[in-house]
C-alpha cells in the first residue's frame, strides 16, 4: 500500500513555522491546543529532522525549508486540480471514434453542459475489463456486455451490409440480383479476426477463400477499397466511401437473414456519476447518428 512518508498534517504544521514567530502563534493559526502541538512538533523534529530548537525557539531546518517548497507546490496543484473540469473517458472502437465521436465531439460537450473533459480511447483489452477496472467510464460498442456488473442501453440497431471493390461494379451489374451472392462466394473474402463469417452470414458452409484477416473495421474497409476482396461491415463505417463511390454495396439476394447487433452504451452498474449521465449520452448519440444518416 502506498503512503506518504510525511503526513499531510505534518507538512502543514511545518509550513506554518515559516511565517510564525513562535509555537503559540502556529497553534493559533492552526486553531489547536499549544500543548498538543508541542508533542507533534517534537515528533516531527525527531522523526524527520524538519524542525530544531534554537535558543528555546522552534525553527525550520534546511530540510524543513525544502519540504515547505514541495508543500506549497502541492497545495497549488491540488487547488488547480479541484478547480478544473473532471475527466470522463469513453472506450470505443477505432471506426466508431472516427465516424461518430470525433465528428460530434462538440455536441457531446453541449449535451453534458461543458462540465467534463472527455477522453476517447480505443482500448487493447476487453471493454468489460476496462469498465470494471475503472480505466473507462463509458463504452460505446456493438452488442451487449456479458458481465452482470455492467449496465447497458441499446441506442440503435446496427445494420450490416456486404461491400465490394468499386472495380467489381460492372461485373455484378450483369448478374441477376438473386445470383449476386452466389457469385460473391466465389470471390476472395476479407475477414474480421473476431467474426465467424459462416455464422454471421448464416451460411451452410465455411468461407474458405480468405484473402486477408484483420482485427478492425477500418482495416477491412481499406482492404476492400484496395480490391483485396469483399466483406461485411456496419453501414455506418462505410457511409462516406459509399457516397464517394469508392465502394459498392451488394444486395443480399438469397441471403434472407443477416445477423444484426445494436449499437449500445455501457457503464459500470455501481458507479453513480456515469449512471446520471446516461440519458444525456443517449440523446447525444441519437442526435449524432441521425446527423450521419
């Protein structure tokens, strides 16, 4: 367990001897009994060497003067800290940070009345671990948490779509819609490392023609736009690329059911301050997503 070598009380007592002419004056400034203060001063002198008695009067040693400088700096730093805005940390994926949080960051300040300094992170550990260990205050992610210590609120359904390189557009225009997906299965697939494409796409067989596997949506988007294959991603992640005609969307055709998640807001159930902000965070997310769409 970490602790101060010299207690805060001892630091403040020592500091008072800088501007006081006597122990009694120090006692008055600290609003304490002089006899009780004598015992504390004797201990501070014997244990830490911050004070010494010279001609019947307690005075600061060289070490006491050094400690006083540190104490003053600490008092100023603590005051500055208490006067500053508290921090709130959001953990999310890279693509959600890019598409939702960063573009609508100012709206987040407005929604929370500019009371917080917001920090956005893309954690390397699981989101649940980050919340439970207190390194994040909120998580914005797809799906629901598993740990019962974490509360969550669904914001909006997350629509997944099939995307392909722009260079495939002419080829797929010539194919009947009901045959497009069968044709797509003959092409190389860009896989997300956390996604089982067979289960996600509700396929009877595994996709074996994997051209590239990456661990994030931004990497998938980039790989598909470079012509490395097709993939499945949240529509929100590729809206700009679809609008700029850098990617194409392939209709599902015979693929009747595609697994869908919900974009959700997570927070630790036991923490009061994040819980009090859930309504404002929800409204901010809904407003931001409406602006994107």
